[in-house]
C-alpha cells in the first residue's frame, strides 16, 4: 500500500510541478527510455526502485537497468527534494 500511495503522490507532484513551471501539460520530471509508452501508462503500474540526490544519478541508474535488461523503461520523478526512480510494476 505504501508503494501505491508513494507512486500516486510522486505522479501528482510531478504533474503539479510541470504545470507550475511550464504552464503546459508536459511533465518535465519524467526521463524515460520510451517517452510515448510512459505517457500512455500513467501513474498506475509503476513501482519505486530507488531514490537519488540528483536527476543525473537517477537517469544513470535508470539507463543502467535498461542496459542490463532489468526493465525496458523508467521514470525519474522529483519527490520531496529527491529523484525517485520508478519502474514498471
């Protein structure tokens, strides 16, 4: 239940920040191997995989997981001053 709550909160925070920062509907906190697939998937179906101090660290960890076949796509979302790595559930 904690993962679901955290995932929903992370997604909501990302969308709110994107709207506040850009004034548009684009989510600027998402880095993914497949941007189209991530936008279609929405917040459901994702689980927390790690927390990082910078977006670059999160993206590097996500890319490493894609490279070694652990997952096909990922998201890095800013949540409570940390970058959370989200992977498909």
